[in-house]
């Protein structure tokens, strides 16, 4: 069974480990350099309009996490990031997380949520589409930290 709860500072070590596994695998996130517990803790406290949730199994193993925070240029629109443990996608983790995030977005008075997905990330594009996100615009030729250039698709969900 999947259990979703608010994430907190004590969760950042396990979350960094999960995210670093995804970064090392490559191809699904725009992040190309490892993250630390301290980095995630800083991101977590970067805005009073952020909401962080994590999904665990019955044994307390971290299955994935998701957060929203405001877009600097459009504060009534949230940015979303979603990460599921490698090899554990397609099990309902993202669906469970998004239900909690959707409620939080409403409570935080966001009008919309934007997902910025690598154009070559078929799984990510399908996930957000299945949650009701619609194509909003395309970012062409984005330079990643490692020098890779990719297009990104921005999908929007109206809250």
C-alpha cells in the first residue's frame, strides 16, 4: 500500500538518495549533478507557498516525492517536480502524490501548476498528461548543467 504524507527536513537524506539515483541513471530529469540533503532542505524552506509530499510503502521505504513552489515570474502558478524510485514507476506512486499536491495547490491559492518536462522523457510526458496537464508551450534548446541541449515541454494543470 502507498502512504502519502508531508515531507520534512528529516526526510531529505532519503529523498536526496532517491533523486541521485535518478540523476545517475539520466534521461528523465534536467538535473545532471548530485544533490545533497542540505540542498533539498534549502529548497524545501525556500518559499512559504511550497508543498512537499512523499510516498512510502507499509515498511516506510521511500517510493517517491513531489513538490510545488511558486514560479518567480508568475507567483499564482506553481512549478511541480515529481520523482519515483527507479524501477518503481507505474505503480500508482505519482497518482497518490498528485492527489495530495493538487489539494495543497488549491489550499495555497495557486491558479495553475506548470510541469517542465524533457521532450525526450516519454514517461514524464505521459504521467503529467494522465493527470490532466495540457500542453502549454515548448522551450527549445535548453542548456543543462552538463552541456547537454534539450527541448522541454511545459504542460499546465488548471487548479
